C-alpha cells in the first residue's frame, strides 16, 4: 500500500493538472487509492507519473489508479535508462530492502545479512598466509 500522504499528493497534483479528470482528494478517496496503487516508488516518481498521464495520456474519462500505475511503470522504465534517476531508484530499492530485512530479522539484522549486500572492502596484503601459500604453489608450478 502506498503511504496515504503520498496518495493525497498524487490526487492534489492530478486535480491541479486535470481538474475534471481526477477525483476530489478527500481522505476516504485517498485511502482507497492508496490500497489500489499498491506499489512502492520514490515520491518524485509518482509525481512524474501524474505529469506523464496529465500531459500525454489524458482521455475523456476520469483517471483511475490503473492509469497512474501504468504511467508509473513507464516512468520506471524511463528512469532506468537515465543514470541519475537510475541511481535514485536503486538507492530507494536498497533502502526498502534493508527496511524489510530489518523488520523481518529484528535484533538479528545487520546490513551484511541482506542478500546482495556490497562486499566489505579489505586491504590487500602480501604478508598473509594465504598469499604465501599461493606464492609457493605458483613457484612449484613454474618448475
């Protein structure tokens, strides 16, 4: 479910852009739209989806949550082709994934417990036993 405040902003923006094509942004309608939208995207992406619908897809009927979902999907595709927007989308997705794992794991959560977490940077050294063993194996292989 989309946050009710984001949904209210979607409805307000839509009402400003296409007054006769968006429902009145009252709390009851915002709640219904929040349930119907049922996607988690950055707030700016939702706004761009409303702009896309209002400027390029408006028809002779009222806007529905499905119309905005379709516009949001197209906006996601557009963002993924733009390096700056793609980075914002990836950051949002990573933050959301960490929040979900934190909710599931509770006190056992660590950033490393999330699959696909970035590997920890380790300083490379030639003094460790692994490096020395590799060096010896390579020397034997050369003979």
